[in-house]
């Protein structure tokens, strides 16, 4: 995991450099923190965690860096209501969301490309809509929240 994050971070940094962004210590810290973060943080989450080390850093610097990564295809945004969340995992995957604590877990899949059946179904049901990708959001309770609620709930 640490290896994946380090690899991701250096790929992100060289791509941002190529895109013409100046590599300040702040930007490098943002990228390193984000590359290792699988929790789907908001820009605000990362901003708050970096504040103690970079008290003069602006929120805009964090947001713009994440935005540049997204434009370069090295991050994705995830909108589940509320502020946009950022995802350093650009491999195909679905998400499982905990209704109690809000945790978001990646569910890797081989592909999110729409199948031929999904394409023709969508075309028929959504007035000619041409679907390209299909991403699922599963909702329920994470293991920790099940455990926490288990003490109160009836046994299944
Ligand atoms: Zn939970
Ligand atoms: Mn994800």
C-alpha cells in the first residue's frame, strides 16, 4: 500500500510539473498526503490536515492542486451529496458507502465500461442516451458500525 502511494505521488508530481505547475513544498505535501489517502477526502479535509505544517497555505492552493490532478486524469471526483470528494484511485472500481459513519470503500472491478446490453437498455429507457461507463454505489453499514450497533440490535 505504501509502495502504491509513493508510486502514485511521484506520477502525480511529474505530471503536474509537465502541466506547468510550479512544484512548491506546499504542492508536494498536498500530493503526497492525497496519494496515500484512500478515504476519499474533500479538499477541506486535506486543507485541515496540512494546516499545522503549512499555516500560510490557502484553501485555494489545495483545491487547485486537486483540480489539476483531476484534469490530468490522475484523480477522480466523487459526488455523493455535500462537498466533492477526491479519489486518487483511477483504476476501475465501484464504491460502498456506510450510512452510519460515511466511510467510502473501493470495490475494484475489471472494467466499468457499459456492456452491450446496458448500452441498448439505456438507449431505450433514457430517450437515446448513449451510456459509456457504469459506476455503482452500494449503501449499507461498514464492519465497525455493524459491530457498534450489534450491541443494541437483535441477533440476526
Ligand atoms: Zn461505518
Ligand atoms: Mn474510490
